[in-house]
C-alpha cells in the first residue's frame, strides 16, 4: 500500500489570465514534516488551498488520500494565522477548540463525551488546559495560535496544514509552537508554510520552495541566501556560493 497522502502531477493554476503555479510535481508521504517556503506572492497559500480543495487545478492531477481533496473531510485540518481570526468573537478557548469537532458530530448535532475528550486532549497537547475558560480574545498572539492548532487537532486529522503558524510571535513562543508540531509526526503529516528558515532546516524532512514552480529539496539543500529573502532556483549548499 502506498504511503503517499498528497500528490501533485503536472498541476497548473491561475486566476483569470494570471498563471500562479505551473508544472507542479511532488508528493508528500504519511508522517512527514514538510516546510513550504518562498517569496510573498509566490503561490504558497494557493498551494495550501489546492490541497484543501478550496481551489481546483486548471489542469493536471491532484489527489489527497488517492482522491479529490474535497473528499478528505475531517482527515485534513487547516490552521490559519491567528491574526486572520476574529479576536472579538465572544467565545471561550474551550468552546473554540471544541468547535473543531463540528465535522464529526452525529446526525442529532450534539457534542458527545468523545468530542469533549478530544477537545481536552488537544488543549493538553498545546499546553492550554489552564486557560480553557478564558475568552479567546484575551489571549496573546502566541496563545491564540496554539488555540487554533488545538482546534484543528481536536478533529483527529491525519494531515495538518498550517499557514505561517509562527508569524508575529516572539522567538521563544515560536519555539514552543514548533516543538508541538514536531511531536505530532509521524502520527500526523504536517505541512507548514513558513518564513522561518531555522524551522525548515532543523525540523522539516522535506522542503517545497514555491515561486510559480515548486522545487523539492532536503533541508540541508536550502541555500543560505533564502534567509535573506533572496529566492532563486535552488542551489545546493557548498556548490560554489
């Protein structure tokens, strides 16, 4: 049985006449930690939306668990940046995390004991159980990001997609978030868009450099130029630069 959970083959995508991604070919295996890097506007978030089934390729083939991404359901969870979430919405941390179980509710629409246990376990995983009764809007940016990760984990996903989970948080809190994510593998496949090159080099098993096309690299192949925001066709470290 194949261990591939996400596969892109000759994928092209664009908005109207603008080509955003072209000739995309790569696969992600079960239990991998994958970092996605690239310049702003290079297509990183578009790539995530294709994996989620929010967008559909203009041409080529894309499958998640061997089928259309829209069929993946709760097997895939998505974590947005905390800054994109409405912090004024009146909801407790616990209720926010519990809402991650909505896709698994039975026909009568009530949370069961198993749903509440999953929410508690997710809170424990991100070390927020002591803040579960706080209003989500009162959390720091780092705490809010951990709460959103817990919400995604409450669904017991097989794939976790994250868009800049360490953006706008201090280095110490960023390290806490990364430790949480690395401990999830190999039980969960983690795919993370990031500008944190240190995280990519030290934690990821595979790196996707996105700039219209996608170059697949091992972490040790990531050129140090990327740390300065200089994105170019990948160069192997030690190969004359």
